[in-house]
C-alpha cells in the first residue's frame, strides 16, 4: 500500500497513467507502525496522521531488568506511531491527486506475454465499486508494467514464481486500558525479550491513539504463538491491568527477500519482495522507499513514458536498493543472530542497551536510516563492553545450567 | 535462601487455609491447550499463608487444564483460571472481536486472565471478601532476603569483611533460573535495577576464565611437548630450529587455533553451522541476482 502510493507519486511528474489497484477488502497489516523521522521527512507525511510520539522506550530482559532508552534523543526526535488505516488512506488520496487512478479491487491473476515480445500484461481483477455489493465484478486490464506491492501474501509474487520466504508470524491484541494506566504509555513503548515471550523475536506494548497494542511474534514456533502472547500479557500484567481486548490481529512478516524479485516487466516492492529487517522487524520505511525507487527506475528507464522498459531497468532499482540498504539489513541480521540466541544473550543485549553510546548509535541508524560509523575509540569501548556483557551473561548461564542439573 | 516445599506438606497452622480442586463448570474444548510457567512449589516464608498451583496434566500432552483455587478463612471462594486456545497457528486473518478480557479483577494482587475466543461467558471470578488484606498473588514471586528493592544488597554478601562476589554470582544465577521457569510481571513499583557489571572483572576472571585457561593451556602444552619431540625425532631439528621453519610454524598455528576453537566435541559441528549462518543471509539476498546468470554478483 505504502509502496505503491509512493510509486504513484514518484511518477507524477511525467507522462504516466498510474493505475492503482487498492484492495481495501484484503487483509492488511493493520497494526500500529512505527514511523521514523526519515520517513516523515522524505515522504512529506503530515504530522496529523501521527497519533503519538514515542520518546521513551523500555527494554525488559527475561529477568525483568528494565532499561530506559531515549535519554539521547533530542527534543525534535521521536518515533511516530500511526495507524495503518490512516496512513494508507492518506497515501492513496495523495496518489489520486498526483494523477493515479485508484481502483478498489482484488488482483486475481495475470497473463504474462512471452519474454521480450513487448506485448502487454493482462490483469484480471475483481472490482468492488460502491454500487454493487458482495463479490464485485470481474474485470480485466492491459498494462505495460506491474509493480507488485500487495504485501506478504503477494499474488503478484505467485504469478511470477518469485519463490517463498521464511516468515515470522506477528500476533497482536489491541487493549483498551484505563486512563490512569494509559498515562504511563503516553509516550513510552515497551519491548519484552525472553524465551517465554518469543524464542526468536520480542514482545511489545506500543501505545496508539487511545489504546495499546500488546503483541509478540515468532518464526520457529508459530503454533505456540498464543502461549507467547499469554506470556507477554503476563509480563505486562500490572501495567495493562483492567484492560479490555478490542481487536486481535495477526500477520506474516517476511524474514528475507524472495529468491526472485523481478521478472521481465514485473517487479516486487515492500513486503511482497520481503524487505523486512531482522531484529526490529521494520518494513514500512523500506516498503515506501522501494516503491519510490522502483517507480523512479521505471520513469527513468522509459524516458518519461516514451518507450517501453525492460527487465534491466527494473534491475536497476534492485541494484540501487540493495546497495543503499544492505549494510542496514546485514547489521540487524548480525544483531539478531548474536543477541536473540538465548536468554543469556538477551540479558546481555538489554545490558548493552543501557549504554548511552549504544542508544545514540541505534537511534541515529533507526531515525535516519544510516549506518553511521562513530568515533573509533567509542566503538572500541563498545566492542569491549559487548564482549564483557556477553561473557558475563554466558557465565551466569553456565551457573544456571549447573543449578538445573 | 529460597526454600522449596513439596506440595502436600505445606501447611500453615496459623490460618485455616485448605484447598480444594474443583472441576471447571464450563464445557470442555477438545483442543484446549494451555501452559503456565512450571511453578511446582511454593517458596514463601512460613509466615505467609500458602498458595498452591496444581498442574493437572492429561496423558495427551497438548491439553492441560489449570485449576487455581484457594480458600480464605471460613469464606469459601473459588477462583478458576482457564485459558483455551484454538489449534489454528499460522496466518490468521484479522478478526474484529469484542471481548471482555478481564486482565485483572478487583482483587488486589490477583489477576484473572481469560481469552474467550470460543467461550461465550466470561470466567467466573467470585470476589474474595474479607481476606483481601491477606490475599496472595497467584503466581509465586521471586523472594530472597538478600534481594532488596530490585537489587542484591551487597551488605549481606560480606564474608570475612570482604564482599563475597561468588555468592552474588550464585544468587543472580539462581534468580535468573527461577524467573526462567516462572516468568513474572515486570513492575514499575519494584523495578529490577541490578547490573552484572558491578561485580568486578577479576571475580569473573577468577571464577570462569582461569579454570578454562588452565585447561586449554594444559592441552596446548601436552600437544606442544609431544609434537616438538616427534618432529625432532623425525627431522633432527631442535625446538629453536623448528621455530625458524615455515611448516613447523604453520603446524603450531593450526594447533593453537584448534585448541582454542575446538574445546568440546560438539564444537566441530557448531563451527560448521556458524560459518553457514554467517553467509546464509547474504545468499538469500543475492538469490535474485543469480537468477539471470549475469556475472554481476554483488559482493556485499
């Protein structure tokens, strides 16, 4: 959704007929998304759609050691919480203003022309216009290029045989808690780590407009997700006491890109391509950015809409995206591998997060989407501290095993 | 010290607590499955009335039913906790449901949690009247006389005038083990602010590094001695001459690396897996490039 909207806007300054198939009937990732400053600036998002500004975060280890994060944030820095319904609607409207045609429909399948023939793609979809109710009417359309931005269960991806990815399941309950308790979460988000909450991810309590979202996720133990959710609720029990669950939602989160992201004149962006980072599970910024990059590549490759593009143009978008964001993805992958391995590693992680330098580096890279090399001396100190934390936690783990036996 | 009492023996003569296990009045759900932390024993000091959790497990591993009941003096009250889950894992479409999930009842310290997806009625929670002042939390909280307001009281760890850091390490390990088995709610009122970094580095070194270092150095010494003798008997090169030789230096390097990296038999497999892991993510990202057979394999 976000990806395609950015794509549409990117193409606004040239001769493009941007058609958008926006299915509001499909299941979207309707969870609160964290918005970084970079995204707000880069995509000119209005501040009204941001429900809440989170400036404090608490990371809680398996043994409930809580560390406050956010001391290093400057006054103008924050993590914005939005509702996807609101954000998506805004982006769709903006795309319409930019000249795109938005169709409320569901993509069904697609006929691909033979490779290199230059013929058009034929798309079959169900259109849900407001006059008719129920299943919508079947329609078809012919297009030159297709950008698949239909999320983790992408049908476009299936059509081009993009292959599968491993995915995490993220499960979330929206809980309306009493105002007194909501005060605590006014600008604070919490992250819980531990084997009880998730064996390879984290549990969270994120504030939204007038309620909180309590959730967790996992890749390897999907069938135990309810147990993990119960454990997350237990860990946050005192702080969400008296709450009422108003909504339950779940969604798959890709763990890595699909084996094939581009085929002839079809490209995938966002969750459909699998652009979700490890460790934090962030995908919204990369969805929007990849959408924009793909559109820019199409605009460039077709010389402002005057000639047909081919696969090489779309591969340019892939090249640019991979080159720009590979360090981010790799660093987060390493972090996940090192710090989400076991309870002792998570304890070390939380301990590390208490350090000011770590917080500053983390926020700089998250808010501005840059992996910035810091001061080498501080980096060295950080490395030593990291090793120290991991060693201590590992030593305690050995004691714990000795106790168990 | 944390005391562990077997379930049956714990009785507090000071109050007339007794416990009754009752079956749930609600219909059973064939796929009900729930799991609570494995709280097998109570560790409360004898001055508190005891609360017990019983875990009744059926032969079928996946269906557990938990009964939590306790009765105060003379006022029979019943509290039943049940959590049922559907079998569906995997992707669930977003469901808008109006649920009455009482995350906490009005009883101080007592929490009722119900996830009533298939149940129509909310859980029965009869009020605990009268014994509110004595009410206990259903799940056992970590308690230790030396654990004071969220951290270890170092004053209580003195041994012969100096801090007993080994004792602190033991205590912290015990606390973490307890919490791993019985996860607790994190609380704003009693935050945990213990940091392992207050234990000085030499305490860690003495306890963990030195024994391991002794072991590894011992192995290296044994290997070194016999290899030096063996090579000397084969080639006639003494120790000093061996050190000048390229092959011998390589062999030395391999031996040292081997001793350091392979400490247990499992390490060989672990190292192989580790190497696989470090490059796995890269390969996943490059999959799209290998597709078209172009030589533009990005070296990231």
